[in-house]
């Protein structure tokens, strides 16, 4: 399991809210720290991959558990 510095629960929210809240959380974090994002929006998988590619943040892992999509993102 990946060690996290902060957790963001955006379950129940749809695009673009998960990305907007994730961006705000990452702004508050230090470089190298890891954010765990939990969402129920299936579109988040594509959106978070694209966000990380465009912002040079690192998507460390992603998984799906009982309808939740869980992402670990390391801030650039």
C-alpha cells in the first residue's frame, strides 16, 4: 500500500468536481507528497490520467474497489 500525506474523498461528485478539488488539494501540498483520491465517477479514470500527464504530477497507482476508484498521485 502506498503511504499518503493527504486523502481526498470526492465520492458522489461528477466531472469536473473531482478534478477541481484534486487540483486545489495538490496546490496545498509539498513537492513529492502523495495524495490519495477516492471517487465514484467512472470518468475520473480518464480525467486523472490526463491531468497528471498535463501537469507532470505522477500517477503512482489506481484501483477499483466496490464501485470506488482510488488513485495515488505524487505532486510534482
